[in-house]
C-alpha cells in the first residue's frame, strides 16, 4: 500500500507555493515484502503505526496475490477505516481490494482488462466502466492497468495543483498520452 500526504491547506496556496507529495509505504507488519517480480520493498510503516494520510493508493498485481489480500481482514478493515480520507485510489487489480472493502458499492469503477469480468460478476453493485483509463466517483479513483496508473497519478496532480502542472509533469516523464478524455468523473 502506498500513502501520500498533502497538507490540508494545499488547496489554498497558489500552484507555485504548494508542497509536493511525501510518498510513504506500509505493509501489514511493517516488514519488507517481495513483489511477484522479485523487487523488495521496505515499508516505512506497518498497519499498526501508519499515520493518517490524505491519499491512499492500493496497488494491484497478479490475481493470486490480490486474492490473498482479499482474504486478509486486517488489510480490508484498514481500508474501510480510511474510507473518509481525501482520496482512495487503486491501480490495476487493486480495485478488487477496494470492492472487497465495500468502498465501490453503488459507484462506477474500472480495473485491469483481465479483471473487468471479476469485478462485474463478484460485486454486482458496482457499475464497471471498461472504456476509460481512470474513473473518479466521489473520493474513489480507480485505474486500469499499470500504465493507466500513470494517467491516474497525473490526474491527481491536475486536481491537487492544476492542468498546466500535470501536463508539464507528463512532458518531463515523456508520457505523451495524458489527456483529459482518459478520465470519467461521476
């Protein structure tokens, strides 16, 4: 899980004065975790000592790994307890985790194309959108596959700062496909 802080007064400052993101990670225990690709992540926090943040980003991954998280009540409860923060986001099949936590009920959401039918069939109270890279419904933002996560990150920059900064960021990282049409807002 990734969390990002932004000061509550960030929306009151001009774009040039706004603070950037402080990105931290956490795992259930706080111990290092190894991804399916073999990358070791050393979290900053555990679920027990993670401070409250403004933005929670729930990553996805291979379905067998996501299925383990779906069965982990401690993680699901943590996400439920975070439901009122400024933004809760998912990348790829991370939307399945938000669905299991009940946060997508009655909302429109998207996910990786290989998980669309799972999202639609297992959680019928969710309106599944399969033609947008990013979907925002309330304080929940879901994105499709991994590259759609970049679109989501740029969308966050646009909403927290402005469109000019989002487009400049896209140019700096040479991400040419960021457009306003990639996102559905409900």
